[in-house]
C-alpha cells in the first residue's frame, strides 16, 4: 500500500498516528540537520520533517523538486503553524522514505506564477497540468459537468450517445472527414454537433435528451477556438420556446448556485435580436452596464457636416463621468477606433461639462442647442462624454459596439465577478452572404421560422424579414448557448432546404433520413446547446477556453505535446486508398 | 403548452381533472360510436375515449398508427380496467384533439415482436428506436452510465476529457485517421483508447481519473464489433494491483445492485491466466458451471490408440447426467466439433452408466479399468458422459473450450439471469505472432511486467514466461473489462518498446511525450477500462451490443440510415490535399 492518507487530509486530530504518504516534492528546505519537505498531491500539501538519522540517505540520494516519494512517519503538531493551508497545523516526522521516481529539473516552475511561456507549457502540458491554477480549472470543469448532469437527470433528460463517424453534410462550417478502409473512396465525417441525431431521438419518442459531447469543426482557428470542443447538447419534445427558456434558465441558475454559490433569483432579461443590434450593436450584449447605442442619423443630418450627412449611420454612446477626458485621452480613443480591427476614420466627441455647458469636436457645425439635443437623445447627464461614430451602417454599428465594450472596460463596468445573463430571442432565420451571393441559415437549416412568417418564405425579397424561433443565452457579452424550435414538418423542411439553394436531389442525398423521419409522426421539438468550454472559462473568470481543456491545441490546430497531426505511413495511405497531393 | 401530463402518470387520484396529453397513436379501436385510442410516449400509454361528438372530425381526418396528436379532456375511471399498465385504471374522455403530425404506415410494426428484418430496422432506426425493447435497452444504458458515474464520483475520481484528434501510433489495431487541412499531408488519428492521456494525467497528479468515452478501431468487423465503441476508462495513482481489483470489484457490485437489484456479497473469485487456460481452455471462463477441462495426454498414451499417442493434447470434460445420450445425439456432437469453426477431426466419448459400467467409442484400446481411470481423473460420476478431444495443443484446447460452453448451453447451465464474475490475473506480458514472427504486447506496451520477471526481458527465449501485472474482469464467459499496472520508469518503458521491435527513433517519434513525462516524477499508477457496450448488453441479458447502441453500424461499418460513409466533394478533397486511389 502506497499511502494511508492523501497529502490533503491530516489534521490535529491525527496527531500521534503512524501514517504513510506518497506524493511530489514541492520544496526542500534544510535548517541545520533538519530537512523540511513540502509533499504535494491533488488533495493538498503536507510538511514532512526529516531528522538527522536519515541524513546519510538524503546525502546519498538528495531529493529534488518533483521527485515522487513515499514517506512513513508520525503525525506531530507543528510549532510553527501555517494558517494558509488546511494541513498547516501538523507535520509528519519521518522515520523512513523511499524515492519512487526521480525528476529532472522541470523546464519551468510548477507554480501559480510560472516562468514558462505558452509554447513551452503546451509542449510539457503534463507539467503545466500540475500547476494549481490549471488544476483548479479542470476541477471546476468537472464540477460544472456534474452540476449540469445532476440538473438534467433530475428533470428526466436521458444521456444518449450519438455516433462520431457520420456522414459529411457541410453547410456552413467545414467537416473533418475520416477515410473508410472497409468502404474505399468513401469517408465518414466527424459531427459538428449531434443536431440531426438528437432530432431523430425526439422523433423516436425519447422526449428529453442530453449529452456532454465532443464536436468538431475544421475552421481556421482565429481567436480562442479549438477544432474539437464540447457541448452540453439538449433536446426536448412537445415544447415551445417558452418551455425551453424556462428549463435552461433554471439549469443555468442551478449551475451558478452549485459552482459559484450565486443565487440568480431574478428572471433572466429577454431582448429581441433587433433590440440587441439597435441598443448594443451586436447579438450578444454585455448588459453588466448600460451605455446603450443611440441613433443620431436623422438628428445629425442637414447641418452641413458632411461626415454625418453622408453617413448611413451616426451612432453615439454616453460615457458616464468622462467629460473631463484630456486631449491625450481623446486622441488615444480616436487612434483606437482607427485600428484596422475597428476600421473607422475618426471619432467625434461631445463633452457635457459638469457646469452644464457642452463642448464638442464639431462645434463648427452644431451649436449648443444642437449638442444639447444630442445629449438629450443620449440621455446624457452633466459630466458625461458623448462619443459618436459615423459611416457605413454595418461597420459603424460594429465599431460602436466595440467602443462601448472598451469604454465599459475602462470604466471598470465589466467586473468578472458580476454575472449578467440574458436571453436574446427572435433571431433572423436567414442571413445573406455577399461572398456567396445567397442566403444562409443563421442558426442551422433545421430552425423553425416563426409561424406567422412562414408565408414570407415564398418571396426571396422578404427573407431578411423572417424571424426564427431561435434564441441565444448570453452571459457578460459572450454567447454561452443557443438553440431553436425545430422544423418538424417535411414540407416546411423541404422549403427551407430550397431557400438555401439546395436542390431536391441534394437535400435528399444529404438529409434523406431526416426527411423520411418527418413522415412517420415527428413531434414538435426544440433544443439548445451550451458551449461547455466557454461556460467553464466564464465561470472560472478567464478569457481563454484553453485553460479549461486538459490537452488543448494551438492556433494551427496542433497538439504541440504529441506533435500531432503528423505524417502517416505509406501502408496506412495504401490501405485507405488515398494519396497525398503536394500543396502548391 | 403541449401537455399538462405525460402518458405515464395519470392515476385514480387524477379523476375529474382536466388534462392535456400529447403523444403517438399506438392503436385506434372503434366500438360503435366510441373510438378508443392508446396514446404513447416515453413514459407510458394512456387510453383516450373519443365520443360521438368528435366523430365528424375523426371522419374528416382519421387517426392512424404513429400519428402525433394533442388531446384535451377529463380523467375518468375506466369501467374495464387494464391491470397490465400503470395507467390502466383511468382513461381520458376527450373534448378536443389536434393532429400535430400525420404518419405514413411504418415499414414494420412498432412492437416488441416486430415483423421488420435487421436491414429494414437499421435503415429506419428512428422507428426501431420507438420499440419498447430497444427503448428499455437505452434506458438501461443510461442507468448504467449514471451508476458508474455515481460510484466513481463518490470515490474521488474526476471526469477529465481527453482529445479525439491525436497522433497515429498504430500498435496492434489500425487507427482511423483524419486529414488535416491546416497542416497539409499530415493526419490526426482517432484514439483507440485514451491510454497515454490517462497516464499523463496521473503524472500530472490528478490521482483518480475516469471518462465514459468513445474509442475507435479500424478493424474488420467480424462478430459483434463496432468501429466506434464506448469505454468506462479509469486510472489511479499510488496503487498496486490489489487496490485496483478492490475498487473496481466494488464498482461492479454497485452497478449490479443499482441496475439488477442483485447483491453480490461474495468476493469475486480470482484465477490465474495459466489456470484459466488449463481448466477452461480460454482466458475468459464462464464459471456459472464447472465441467473443467481435464488433461488426459499422459494417461491416454501408450495403449496403442494412435489418435492419443500422436496428440499434443488429449483433453476431456465430464458432462453431468448425459450418459444416456443416444447415438444420434453423439453423432450430432461429433458433427458439431467437425465444423470448420471448431476444426476437430473427431470426438471420443465414454459413457459412465448409472449402473457403474463404462462404455466408450474407444473400447478397442482401453479396458474398463483404463476407462475408470479416465473417469476418476475427470471426477465423473455414474450418469455422466465424458467427452474427449485430441490433437494439436492450441486448436484442441480451444475446441474443448467451445465444446464445454456448448454442453453448458445444452444442459441449461448458462442462465442469463445468473451472474458469475471473475478476475483473471497474471496474464502473460507478451504473445508471439507467427504471422509477424515477433512478440507483441498482450495487453499494450505500457503494461508493467511482474517485478520478479523484469530480468527475463533481457533474454528473448524467456519472453513467453514473463507475466504481467495485468487483469481482466470476466462475466459469464465474456471479458467486460481489463487493465494493468503501468510501467512508470523511462528505462523499463524503453526496454519494453525495444522488446516489441521498436527502434529508439521510432519509440521516440511515437511516444516521445510519454518517455519525456517519465523523467519528471511519474508516480506508480494503473487502471482499467470496461467495455461499456458489452457490459450493458450483459446486464440487459442480450448477446448483441448493437441493441444497446442508439445508432449502430452494420458489419461493413456502414450506418445504413445515414448511408455513411459516402463520397465527398472534390472541393473537400482538394482542400485536404489528398486524392483517391482506385481500388484494384
């Protein structure tokens, strides 16, 4: 037996007991003839006291950082107690120890503030995973997993596994494909989500389904994306949107209570997509703070200011208490909106001074009354700074959305310990792609249009007006989940495929099984999927999902530790009946 | 709101309540002007009574099997109660109903005894999944999943997700590979198991890990195998074999208690691999019955019977109470062992008659005393039938192992409601492949040899004698799980790779990360993986794992419903920098 206790459990009540511990050497400190070792395992740290009698052994085989040892001894009360750790009242007076495995000096320190860079820590991920910060993240992830399961189990949801080797039906994102040896020249695809399977399970009468499941998208990995990611995937039958919102609002509250101890007593606010775009400039508003977008397009027009007159959109926010921003600060903000990521040509400001006067960068065109009018529109108060952007509608709205977040950040309004959930509802069914010159499903092709908008599907000029029974759950400006009520009628589904430019043949080739299933008694149903990695990172107060994944990939989709992907043997290629094409 | 109750919950106490139900029409029966509908959902069946006033609606839109309807009405007491279903005391007198979706006549009946063949049911899997038998299997699977999680959670195991896009390191079974678009001409592999990752997690100090996880093997799908299958995958640090056996024996007992209500109070018997081979002829003995193999090679020799004299192995079993088998029965058994799958040339029998006399098919060579000697060796009693096979050792042992199971079956000794668990321990570390003319790791290359056998690794002639700290858990003749104590020292792991014919370069290319990890304080560790599909099928009393998988593949690895795998677009191939090779 390697141990009688873990390194996290000994207390004063164990004093006098003979114990055996095993773990990693965190630190070794020598005071005269006494050696103190902090021994670490998943559960904690316990101090070992190695006396003089073992010094010969220590000298012959010195202990180093990250050595794995087994130590036997007696629990004793510490004279110099450490109140910072739960085991700090005791130490183990060691009578015997064994080195189970030595360790080279790690390439970076195993500590919360490590000296290891990103690349190095990814390469030695098994060492990085030892750090307390990473360990706490994975423990949190495990707890969120359990909390979600407990909630869903208690509500009658069944965990049902869906297949990973499925059929490629690219629509939107690219599929990862898997050549089949037994079926030469044919390929499986890895699922982007279990979408069609969970719908089939509803048609099969399983009523409430869930799965915490890996999904795969072969997309370029800008930002904080991973080629494989995890969803909490759920579906329910005989429900309308309200049932789903209620149920998953309750789940979100349950998770917050379990993980953060936070009681979210209020109902989550709901906002239409139209309002989200209008007041926040994007479909995932951070509502920890107001600072809503105000449209000045009409009121700004006709005063001879060409920038406003020519603009598709003039939009403003009022930043509370910023009227005393210096010239330098304003210049810096102007530079900020001129960065290529934001792409604006300039920033206009109006200072609503605390004495009630107004001063702007466009005083030439707007008198104090006009400025006051703007301020009133923005609901600004003396002491506020009004920031205005003007230009092409989409870019300007997006830029102002970013500027709003930036100002929120600067004003300390985005406290990561404050959680502001929100349902965004009534999403458009379609979105138009200029690049492809066609309409795409905004959510996915199985999302139901609002019943009152179905008629509009007969007229392509009306597509932009069609709203869907689709919803996102947004937390602090991040989408943590989304879903929809699904189409459950064959004719409507076929109409949807046609609207997306799919021929009947193509629709049948890709989704024949689903269209078939609709004909045998498909119930009304809908669902939602939570981005599990993202949810965990938000709960853990981190920007990065990587920190919450045991073995993440880098921005090129590589596992640096494994050195994967990698070349494979010619034999493997031959067996799969594929050959390589050299990239140009 | 689509329903106030499910179809499984209404009872006498609800009589008088106004309710709304939604579900599938199981049956429609008309008695005069009254129509009875059995309405079905996941939770049960409730009888609806549709009276005269709705007949016009019914005539205009007749209800058919598998139609999805919503019905409103009042709970009333049935005059003609159905004691076979929990809702059988009541019916709903319907005031209003709506057809939510019609259904074509299903291609097979949705009933326990269906008229649908295998292929048809696979194609319409979403309909097959509606059948009660299949639904019960998936519910059982969900419950086993939950029971395993509950047990492991309570023991401090952490569910940690490991990656699906990893590196191809074929050793034994073939990997499925995934071409990388972002890293042209390189491939990921899908994991055959999370083996190396769970070991790394131990090295990272996570101490106790589990995952219920999909694994992938691109092997020919004889028998009841699936290209993707699910494991309950577990690993523990600072343990020896005894710790693991104790822990997972407890888990198995917990699952049996939860799922079957069976108290397995006795400790699971343990048998060495050597004994399993000797007494049962295979490494996964069905110990629901004895009928052990008895070696007659020595005692059968030298009596002039060439078949015995030339045989590498003469082996017998005594079948209880079968001494009165007729000539016809014996001939039939002889034909059975001559089948190509068994491959023997003949079967010898000795009848130990109830009067104490002995009569055999080899009386010419063996007198009654010799036969009695055989009977005593076999521990046979009057009334028993001794069956003997002779020939090449491996084939004969295997054949007798099969014959023993066949006789057990015929004698009704393999009751699927009796569960006889067993640990098989002390597996050989290596096994020799004649085809490849080299030694393979019997379990996998990370399995630790018994410490006292490590020295034998220096001499290839001794490889066959090396035993491993490896174990299987066997239930009713089926392996449901297996594992080992792992190598945790770099030098021993390198020796192991070398023994398997891997060069240092190859070992480093494939497993450099693992060898590296050994150098930074790897703890002693070991683990086990349960075949989750198989475990469920045994608990469900079925031979077939497919019945316990929501969307299984057929013997060619095809998903008949999806029609996958399938051809992919040239664009997809181009993006992946691969081209197809026409099979010869």
